[in-house]
């Protein structure tokens, strides 16, 4: 085993340290002075900075899709072990294309940033807000009782409705959002994709019922799919799972 400091073992050119440093400087990460180049302290802060950067959405600074899916994975594990409720919300800005078309793409970006900031203000420190796609956000609320779910989702919807975004042009953009949500099935090891699908279905309902509304899956405990029953009972196919669940 070689216990020499990293700087003498590694070829710094191969490490592409300059590229990493300029990426982090651009993103506004605090770094130790360059005089400490190649020190263990600098290398560690570059590694920490790059890890953090890889988990964040560049436009909003919120969790990105990769990070969010990892958080959901952990939450599914916790709900299966503890039986605690957890709520997943998917929130989509209504008629966002009109904002781009009317005010331009840069204004659209400003709106996405403002919505992200507002959502982050509406949640507890233990919750995770992510920008999941273009004008779509996802929020996971661990330890969220079903009775509280609708309250918090409504609070978010109302917070965005009451937020006129001041654009650089001086104009105000008035927004609404549609929200779909589903609870993780308690005591069951579901999957990220199934949970997302359930919440997405509710978002689709909110959009098709007229937008600017919240739709939550009604039956968090009994609405376990055949696939999830399969995971619970450890059987192979959906039909085997249904048979096992009926026994
Ligand atoms: N400015 C900006 N626009 C984006 C970004 N990502 C996606 N978009 C735009 O978001 C728009 C989404 O439009 P649609 O999927 O038709 O949805 P919508 O207009 O919000 O309509 P509904 O969701 O049905 O209410 C498209 O015009 C995309 O080009 C982004 O990062 N910045």
C-alpha cells in the first residue's frame, strides 16, 4: 500500500484538475486558494464540489432527476421497513409553452427558477424538492400522514398561484400549477418507477380536470398493484402474485 500524499502519486494533468476547478468556479463553489493546488485539502474540496454538482439541477440548484430517484429509492426502503407514510408529488406548470411563446425562453427559465425557489420555501428540511424535467417538479415528503398530504399539496398549489413572477422585461407572469400525488404503499417494497407512475397518473387527472388543482391517489394502502404484491410475496409473475395475495 502506498501512503504517499495523493499529489505525489497522481499525475495532476491526467486528473483534469483545471477543468474541474473551472467548472466549480463557474458554479460558484468556494474553493481553497490555488496556491494549495494538488494539496489533499484542495482535491477533497474538488471531489466534494463535483459530487454536489452532479446531484443538482443547473438552472434551479434543486435536486436533479438522478438525485431524486436515489432519494425515492431510499424512501421506499424506509416505508417498507417502518410502515411510515410518504407522499410523492409531481407538479407541472400549466400552459408553460405560452410563457415561452409570449415572453421568450429566457423569461421561461426565470419562471422555472422562481417556481423552484417558492416550492423549496413550502417544505420541511426533511423533504426533497427536485426539478424532474423541463417545467416539471417532484417533491417527496417522508413521514407524511394521508390527512396532511392534501393540505401540503394544496399549500404548494396556492403558493404558486399567489406568486406573480416579475420578469426582466418588467412584466409580471401569472402562473398556476397542476399537482398529482401518491403515497408509497406502506410495508411494501414498491419501485421508483411504479411510485412515479402512480403520481403521474394523478397529475394527468389534474390536467384533464382543468388544471390549477391537486389530485391525490385516494387509497394509499389498498391500491397495491399486482407487481408490488409480487415484490411483497416474493413470487414471479403478476398472476402468481395475485393468487398469492388472494390466499
Ligand atoms: N424556458 C424553458 N422552457 C422549457 C424548458 N424545458 C422545457 N421547456 C418548454 O416547456 C414547454 C412545455 O410545454 P408542454 O409540454 O406543451 O406543456 P404546457 O404548455 O405546460 O401545457 P400543459 O402542461 O398541458 O399545461 C415546451 O415548450 C418546452 O420547450 C427549459 O428548461 N426552459
